C-alpha cells in the first residue's frame, strides 16, 4: 500500500471511530445523566486508525532499505 493511501485509510478509520463513539454516547441520553464512558468498540477502531496513520507518517519521514 502506498504511503498516501495508508494516510488516507488511517484518517478515515479514525474518523469512523470518532463518529461511532459520538453516536454511541448520544443514545439513550437523559437530561439528568452524566456523560458516560463510550463502549469499547468505537475507541478501539479510532485507536487502530490513529496507529495506521502514525505508521504512514513514520514511513513518510524515513527511508527504509
């Protein structure tokens, strides 16, 4: 996979995780409840996307032989 496409894929996966987490947090919200921790799924998706993006940035900054 090229570096550019890896950057784009990582950013899209991280964005999907953030969107999923915000959707999960807004489900069944009552005015008297406090903000709770989102479920485990969206946070892991966001973390995987950030790791993919960081690896692409690292690949962009170094020359591997």
